[in-house]
């Protein structure tokens, strides 16, 4: 787990590659091992140069490996994982497409009964999850769950890889719950994630991520059912994840963001301003630790903006709403136009203008709220579980306009129409 161990491994493996002549039978293996070590360091540091070096070494290894070679599937699998890692950092859709392509080939070339087949299926499923999070394509989450369940079926109960497999299957159930609202999916996610945590040793480097994921699923269920024990457990788990994670770890900003989301959710139920202060504090730290070009920065900014808006609604401090609008505007500006999270982000951005207009009476804010809410509704997939809430917010915006000096009867008609559609 020490970063110095990875640095030493990279140094030794780079020397092995440099000393090996072109055409030597051992060169593809040395390159593959070097790429895997660069990937491990990237997972710890988030440095783009490391993931670029990993992909470069792994592509060379794959290109030097003859078709039919026993190691070709594992090298394709490793290359795919590195493409997925870079996609998570940059959001570049071509990387996740390349990842899925390489990992599908790895699965196809791995014989039934081979010891590596479960891990190849597992990694393919993970890449499908990541693409689903970006695009919202239902077939991707179905493919993720299918691949991950096949992987689990192929490994024995005591296998050391089982906790990782369980964790990622649970993540897929959780993501599908967000898309469909089916309570059975979030129940399955929590059950499977709890097993993953229970099977993970206390000193394992992946324990913080698994605690964080279990906490996030408990928060999702709390948001649906209002069961206070779920959000209390979520905060305990996510606080532990943060406490176990080194300050320089690339995963820390995400853990802070999720912990802040849980504090903010508990505030909505209890009204305790201390929870909201904690939410804003940890979310601001998460934003500060996230590189400006990171693919997850829009989500971090989005959640910080939500918490600031909640505090504004509770205290009436206009500065909170102003900062929320600024933060959410930045998130809207940098998020890709085709990102699956854009409708939710726009919906909350529109709410910010509605809240401020009620406080200040500013007419431009009322108009902006209508425009932004309309776009949020327009780009939300038909049948999405969050569409009714967006229609209600759009209806409220038209009603606000109707009751202002800008209003006319057409605004009231549109407001009622959107309420009925919801």
C-alpha cells in the first residue's frame, strides 16, 4: 500500500524494459507489468502522466503479443482497465468505448473454465457501469449487471476477488435504482455491498471505497423511504471512509463529496444547521482537492451548490444563494452537453434562480428559472423516475411568472399543464 513500493516497482520494471532487446520473447510481459504498475500509481495519485504511460506500455505489450497467445486476453483486460481509469479522470467517451472493446475481446478470447474469466467479466461490467453513468443508456446498465452476475457465479465463496466483484455489482444495482426508482434494486445494492464490506479486511486498501459505496446506497434508500437509521449509518460509514483515506489519495475528493451529500440529506429531515455546515465544509474541501480538468468536478460543484441552496432556504442569507448560483453556473459550463447528469444539474440551477427571485423580486431571475427548467425537462428521458419532479419545478416557475408583473394567463395555463403532466 505504500507509494514508495509502487515507485520502486516502476523503476525496476522500466530498467527491465530498457535492457530487453526488441523481438525478445519476454518484452511483452515486461511492458505489461510496467503498465500495470503505472496504473496502480495513477489510482493513488490521479496523475494523468501515469495513466498515459500505463496505456502506452500496455498497448505496446498487446501489439507484440501474437494472436492465440495465452496471455493476450489478460493484456487486453489490463489495457481496458487503464482506458477506463483515464475515462474516469477525463470523461473522454472514446476512452470508455476503447475500454469496453478491449475487455469484450478479452472475455471472448478467454476459454470457459479459465481462472481469469471471472475477473475479465467483472472488469467489463465495471466499464459498462461507468459508461452508463455518463450517458444514461439503459442497455449499458443491463450489460453491466449481466457480466457481473456471471463473474460472481464463476468464483467460489472464499475467493479473495469476491469482495471486489460484490462491490461493483452492488454499484450497478444502485445506479439502476437511480434510473428506475425500483426499491428492490436499492435493497439488493445494500445487501450485496454489506457482504463486500464484511469480507474486506480492515487493513485492505479498498475498504474506504467499499464503505463509501455502502453509505451512498443507504443514503439513496433514505431519500426514498425517510428511514433515519439509514442516513445515520450512511454518515458513519462515509466518515470512516474519509478517516481511512490519506490526504494525497486521488479518491478522497469523491469520499468527501459523498459524505457531504449525506450530511445535507440528514439536514433535510432534521433541520439541524450543524449538519448543513458540515456538508458545506466537506464538499468545499472536496472541490478544492479536485483538479480543474477532472471529469467529476461538475458533480462536486453541483452537490456543493445544492447544500448552499438548502442553507439559503433555511436562513435567508442571500450570499449563500449567490454563491450557489455561481458554483452551479460553473458546473453547467464545464459538464459535457451529452452527460446523463445534465438534466438534474439544470433543474437545480433553475431552482436557484427561483429561490433568489422570491427573496429579491428580480424579474430576470424568474425568466431565467423558466428557461433553465424547460431545458431540464426537454432533455430528461421519457419514463425517467425524476421527470415528474422536474415537471413540477417547471410548473412552479411558470406560476411564479404568472404572479409577477410579467405574468399573463398563458403562463397560468402552462403551469397547470405541467402540473397535470407530472
